[in-house]
């Protein structure tokens, strides 16, 4: 059974930081690309950042310069360090995994991030 479990969300003041983690089980983690998406109330889910199985990463404009991905294949975990948070970063953040060949896709349940004073 495949599970992606996000953690690390919470309430933070503008300018603050949070570190989100996604722990995967039931998959051969090193063969999966990993991504973080977010969905704000009333908006569509959007891509935030991607870390490929190779270890390379890409960031959407909203995340560039503020968010940093890291990956630990030994612990089956991908993390998103978020700095200089803004109220517009408020959303539910989801972890997604997809196989680098078969494109099998899995989603986590999400973790709430609220940026507010």
C-alpha cells in the first residue's frame, strides 16, 4: 500500500519559515520524481516545486528564491524549506510522487500552511 504523508504545516507569521516533509512508503522512492503542490481556498491546485529522481529540481516563480527542496532517498523523504513566507502562501500543501518511467502517480492528504499575523 502506497502512502505519502505530509507533515510540518502550521500557523506562521509573515516573514517566518516552515519546513514541510513528505514521507513515502510502499514505493521504490529513488525511482520517483517528487513534487509539492498547493491549493488555496477557492483556487485551483498549483505546482510549487519539483525534485526529480536525478536530484535536480525546479521551482515555480512563486517559490524561487524563498523555497528550497531536499531529498533523502535513504529515508524516503522529500522536504520543502519555506522562508520569507507571505500571506499568499496560505494553502493546503500536497506531496505528489510519480514514477520516472511508468508515470504512476500518488498524492498525499495535504498539510495546512497558514501565514497570518
